[in-house]
C-alpha cells in the first residue's frame, strides 16, 4: 500500500514555528502522496521551503 498523509498547517503557522520566509507556492494538502510535489525545510535552505517529490520505500524496492 502506498502511504498518504496530510499537511494541514497554514503558511502562517509554519512561518511562526520554523522562522522561515513565506512561500507563495505553499498550500495545505489533505491527500499528499508519493510523486506529489511537497514542501520540505532542509539544512541547505533552513529559511524557506524546497519543493521535492514525495517518496515511497515500496517503490524503491522495484
């Protein structure tokens, strides 16, 4: 089974919690899945979002 999860925080909640800049590309998702573009806060870009594709370990197994 492919996992799905939610990202329901508002941009203002994320800005406050992680001290990041607002991102115009962010919007909450109640059906995030592998292969969907998702916001990620990384060490390389701690002040804002990087947008990466979701990941599923079952798909990696081939």
